[in-house]
C-alpha cells in the first residue's frame, strides 16, 4: 500500500562529489607517474623556484585538481618524485662489497650531477627547516630509500666477514652520504667519480676486519666469497 507521495529517488553523484570520495586514492597510476615526471622535467628546464602546480598539471596532461588531490604542496610532490628514482635503483649484489658500495655511490653522484639539483637541493633544505611535514616526507621517503639500500650492502659485508662484526652501520651511512652533501652544497665543488672513490675507500678502510689502514678496500674487494671460504 502506498501513501500516494512520490518516492524520492537518489540522483547520480555529481562529478565533484565522486572525486571527493576518491580523494587520496589515485585513480590512474599512469597519471600519477606523469605528474612526478613532469615535476622533475620542469625543474630541469626552469629551476625549482619557477615550479608551479598549474604548470605541472599542464605538462602531465591532467587537471590541476588532480595534482592537488595527491599533494598539498610542490615540495611534497617533488620529494615523492625523487623517492621514486631512489627506489628504482637496484641494490647491487656482485659478491664484492666495495663494488656494491661504489655502485650506489655512483647512482648518488649522478643525482648530484643532474642539472635540476642545483636549484632543488637548497630549496628542499629550506623546506625541511620550515615544514615538519616536508621534513618527515624527506626522512621517511627519499632518505630512507637510500639508507635501506646501502644498509643492505654493508650488512652483507659484515655477514661475509669482509667488514668488522662491530661496524656501526648507521655511522657508516652518514660517513658515506655526508661528505657528498657537504662538498656539493657548502663548498660548491663537484661530486665526481674520483671523490666518491676516495670517500668509499676511506669508509671501507675504517670498517675493514683487520682495522689496518689500506686493508679495507682489499678485504672488501674479496666480498662474500672470502666469507664463504673462511666458513
């Protein structure tokens, strides 16, 4: 039995309402990647200061609202773009600790050599100082990705016997990464292949099982193969 009153029908959601429901959940991995790539391309072309969300959206071929749904600020967008690059670098496992460390250090050197880094790195340092949110994104994202990869290499060296069992991996990570940052940002000097070899050699010498200067690279060069023979 009906009351005679017209039933209320639920109308289809408007476009804006439907977008709001999916906020924070990218509907297209392709669009997501295009936005990240566009941000880095624009930094290389015009510098970080000139980077704008509208320009990123235009280059990526998406609506501006699509960009803002995913990232509140350009700093957070760029941090994710760099983290994506870091995560794409395979963790080397050649059986030679020195070569594995050098491979990751060389990947880092190439990032310092990127034309976009000149304007990007100082801006990110400033953003970290201003924003706890950006600082967390950097430390748990791009920095953590590098630390995880290098830690895996160093811990393999410890397990194989090429590096000291009591080696402090956290300090070693800082000794490997810190000089590159200092040289590039504070001294304005190039981070070249010779420099990363010098830093790597110095750190591995310190971590050498024998503890004798100069033995670090020789010992690490034998890598996990040496450790297997000793066992």
